[in-house]
C-alpha cells in the first residue's frame, strides 16, 4: 500500500518536492484520521440524542430554543 504524498513548496526558490510520507508521519496521519472519525461519530450521536429528546417531548427545535431563553 502506498502512503499519502506530501508536497513541500520552498517559496524562496519556488522548488516543489513531492514525496511519500515517512512511517512516523503516516502513523500520526492515521491517528489524526481516527480522532476526526471519533469526534464526528460523537457529534452525530449528540445530534441524534437531541432529535430523539425533542420527539419525546413533542416540541420543535424552535420551541426548545424559546424555552432556553
């Protein structure tokens, strides 16, 4: 499996270097991707829980906002 590429652009010389990630960079990249996926899953669960609560209470999101003012 090939690793993602990294582009380095030296603006002082306008030189562009494309290279494959090192093992360390790739491990950090994978860890970041897992963190992003976990945060997205958590946010989706929070939204689903909010929607379920609103349904259980029988109110709309706008009505809930009025209650919190």
